[in-house]
C-alpha cells in the first residue's frame, strides 16, 4: 500500500533541551513510560523537535511480558498560541516505519496550528525489537524481477524467520492492530494530553479505527486517508481493486475524444500486451541484483500499478500501454525499473498483524481466485500474505470484533482517491453508515494517499480548527480529474 506525501514531508531535526510540555514525571521503571532520547534517525539541525522512547509491554495479555521500546518524534508547532491537541500520524503498512528517512519538518502545514507526533509502530525498523525478515525482503526482489513465481519460497522463508525471531525471545502474538492501538493510547497518557487528533493513512486508518473502538475518550477527531476498514477481507479482492482502477483508465480514454481517437482499442491492446509478455518476456534490457530481469505479464501489470499511484502519471497510462503494445518500451522501462529491488517492510510485523487480524477471516479459495491468469493480468498477486505464509507464521487468530465495522460519533474527515488501486473509494464512503459525524471527500483524479496534496492539506487544516469551521471543499469540487487527452498530445 503506497502513498505520496506532499504537504506532510515531516522529517526530523535535533532534539531541543528543556522539559516536555505536558509530560508528567514518571518513575523510570514504570511501564508504560516515555523517556527523552536522541532522535532515531539523522536529522536537519535547528528545527524544534523533541525525541524520545515509549516503553510498553510486548504482550499486554501476559503479566510477565518483557518491555519493548518504540521511538517517538514530536515536531513543535510554529504557532505563538498552540492548539492544546496535537496530531499523531499513523503510517500505512503494516510493516512500514513511521520515522525512517524523516529529516525535516519543512512543508508540514499542520505545524502552523499544533504539534505533530510520530510513533514508530511496534516491530518496525527502528523499534526494539525490530521484526525483520531479510530472506523475505530478498525474495520480494526476486518476484519483482520476474525470476520467482508463486509463494512457496515465501512460506519457507516465513517459517525460518519465525523460528529466528521466537528463538531471540519475540512473542509474535503481541504484534497486532489492537496492540498498536493500545500503544497510541499509552503514548497519549504518558505525554499528558487530554485529547488529540489522529491522522491515519491506508492500514494506518485501520489502526485509528481500532483506537476509536478501544479508547474513544482520548480522541478529539480523526482524519482517515485511503481507508482500510476492519470488516473488508482485503486479500479476497486485492486484484479486483487494481482491475477497477485499470477499467477506469480504459473507460476514461474511451470517453475522451482525443484519447479514444489515438487509442481506439486500448483495452484489447493491453490484454494482447500482457499475453505476449507471458509468452515471450519483454526485451527491456534490465538487470536486478546482477542478473537479467524477466518481464512477463505480471511485471508489466505491476509497472502500470506503480503508475496508478501517481496523479501526474495516470493521464499518460493509455500512451504508455499503446507504445509498449507497438514494441516501444521507452516509457514502460523506467516504471518497471523503479519497481525492482527487495522489500523494505518489516515482514515479521506485517505477518503477525495480517495473519492474526486479516487472514483469520478470509477464504483461501477466494484468495486463489485473485491470482488467476483468467483475470488477464498475468497472474499478478496483489495479496499481502498467502494462507501458506500465515500457516507458517502460526500466530493466534484475532477475536471476531477485529472483523466488524467501527461505530463512532467522533468527528471524522475521510479522504479517497478516484483511481486508488489499493483501497477503493467505496471503502471510505461506507464508514458514513457507522460514523454519523464523518465528512467524506473524494478527490477526482486522485489516487492512494489523495489527501496528501495541497487541496487535502487545506481541507485538513480547516477540519482540525474549531468545530463548525467551514471546510474549503471548493478545491476538491474544482478538480477536473484525469485528462486522458494528454496521452494523445505530442511529447516533448
């Protein structure tokens, strides 16, 4: 689950001196607790930020569970009179680091009003322990290069990684969405905030919704971007979500006069391109890890999937497909190349969360249907974890409530992107049924992470201000959407 973050380019500066505002003193041996520390990543100097570590139990269900450490970064507002309720950002994933590579708070408009906080998810790269699975990361690179098919090798790697982590003392049943939500509540209390606002992206929206279910009293409002509701079975529809976005491109070209004239049979040409690549890998001349790649149908579809995550690239997809169908790979090649390399996920965290909270409620036959070559997408596998991988990971299944809709009257702002190939707009819209104080904004031409844009930033700023403030949704209403006529114009 990918996203661009334009207005939210929060990276990290040096920790400043002095006590943390609102942080009550705590005994150094108490759990949970927050303690100041050096920043977990290299940061730009001369920006106001505090860094620390949240210490919590690895498994709250066990009285003797060991303590684990989660880095925290607090970006201080530029306001002379700061709002008392900060924003906590919850990243996607699961398995994504919240702090990796963040070097500066420049460009984060939310700092105009209030503090902005980032908490590293338990098990992510900078947490202690980090649930890394290096062999899985490498195998993902082999899959991207077209040199590995199926998931049998991933299941074997998952079993090996599980054995290594448990031998080191990791309790894999302690890493679930419920635990991440409880970490957030523990941090709020440790920092001394009465209430705060939660901003979730992709899988992060599921974490935020779980906070609303478990700890609603500490939440002033939520912003949910590219919603992954707990009650959807993602792996059963993962490729269907991609197919929906592709069909919108094909249909958008048909109804655009210039695009349809230039590419009158785009859907069929795409199908022919995928079939041809499956029979004879495309000669793109790429290498990964020192060996030639094998670009078949799935790798072509994966490259277009990458393009579907860029608002700027979406209007050009018809030309990219048509040119490749004619044997001209100039525009396709960089998309494929950018998709090469191993995964950067902490796969131990990803497996623990997904296999407990998601796979427990999914049907293996429906998952298998999503990787069928009959879909015409080269057998691409958009699922997160296969039944075989989850069997190898062997964590306890989540209780039934983790697969049920969340009901909440907390004010909510919901963003969706029209072309999102991962979390379709309907998933965000369906929250309106159980969240009466929610506002839904769909950004035409947008994709995954649609709210991370200048328009989304404007709306978010207004939403976080006093209740009843008008939302500047004019910027969303004025969006034209994807101009597929651009595909038919001469390229510079």
